[in-house]
C-alpha cells in the first residue's frame, strides 16, 4: 500500500477594522504548499508508540497593513475540532515562534475572539502551540501593540496513526489550512 501525503496551506486574506479607521491589510505565506510526497505503509507502521510523525516544515507568515493597526493572524481548518486534522486519521501540530512587529522581536499571545483582540490569560511567550482558529497576537509588556508589519514562523509537523489507516492501494491525506489577518 502506498499512502500519498500532501499538506496544503491555502491563503485567505481578511480584514476586520473597528470604528471608522480602515487600513488595507494583506497576508502572505512563504510556501503555500507543503508536500511530503509518497510514503509506503511500511514507513508509517514502522514507528513505535502508534504514531508516525513526518518531518517538521517551516512556513513564514507575513501580515502587512497600510497603516499601524492592532492585528491578529488566525489559522484554521474546516474540521470543527480544536486540533488541526490531517486526513481521516492524523493531526497536524503547529507551533509559532520568532514573532516580529515592525522589525522588532515581540512575544506571542493568543486570542479566540475575532474583532476584539483580548490575549488569553496565559504567559506571553516566544513560542506557542497553535490550535484550530487561534489568533496569534504580537504582545509587548502584556498589551497588543499597533504596527504595520507582523511576521511569525510556523513549525508544521503532521502525525499519522497507522492503526487507523484503511488498507488500499493509495490514499491522499490532505489538510487545507486558512491563514487570515484581522486588524482593529
């Protein structure tokens, strides 16, 4: 059995602004397709512990606004679950780090609220685990600063559970992630 694994990042640019101030914002990713090629079933089932993790890949996300804004980068898929899904039997682990706002390193915070960016009550960090529909925020001294350019590096690592694979000649494992910028 051959399992073809492909992880695709799709891009959706969005903008939410508060009040009358409106700025044009754009978001881009360094690599819109992360392709792991074909893996044999023996490669997947040879891992101990019941989980086979693929090599970690890095994708840089850049958000640019025409005027200084408070902004958040939201990452989501259409699974409706808190974790990112990879095919029917796997997950995608995503961590974010190396946050930069207007050329200066900043801490990362997370928000689940759209339109009003309220950092979750967790310690701001240099590295965060990202779950489905989390918003990544630049944080400085516990607050969300305004800026024109916000950048973050995503580390992407798919994990497969071999015992859940269905024996067939070839199976496409796909994940479509949406990256969206919101500002206020």
